[in-house]
C-alpha cells in the first residue's frame, strides 16, 4: 500500500490536470456515473519500502499506481488510448510533492475490456518516494 503522502500527491496532481471526466478513488467512490459517462479510477495496488542503511532512518518507497480508464462502449478503444496518452503526459518523468514518477505504460486492455457498457483500459505509472521516520 502506498504512503498516504504519495496517494494525496498523485490524486491532487491528477485532479488539477484532468478535466475530461470524473476521477474516482478506490474505497471512496466505487459506483460509476449514473448517466453511463466516462470516468477514471485511481488505484495504488503495489509498493515496497526499503531502508538505505541499517542505522539509517532514510527510506525509499517504490511502487506503481494505476489509472483505469472507462469510456462508453460507443466511444471505444480510440478514446481510451487517446486519454491514456494524455494521462501519460501528466505523469511522465515528473517530480511533485516528493513523488518522482518514471515512464507510464501505454494503455492496456485484456479480453474482458469490452464487456458491459464500458471499454476499459489502464495505465501504470511507476514511482519512487523518499521519506524519513
């Protein structure tokens, strides 16, 4: 699970730079818009923390956050991929609030991405975050 400071910083950056549809966060907002419109879901599925030295109180968190892109089936893969590129531009090689992001993945889908009312894809953004305790 990501450090709370990472979650807050990433969410703030995404909300400040994204206006094309609502941004939902895991565990807080789990229902898609009632009108069936597009939305993003921000998730923090994986991170690890390491201490630099045995007596050092300097720590490095490495992880990745995922942005799930859900667009109505009628707009399909074209919009999902275009939005993935826009999201990549927000986070590629950026430093903000102590979070350092690397190169996001291209939007990816699987064999279930076109079931139901949405076409779903995701990008993953690797990051590091240094902190002391």
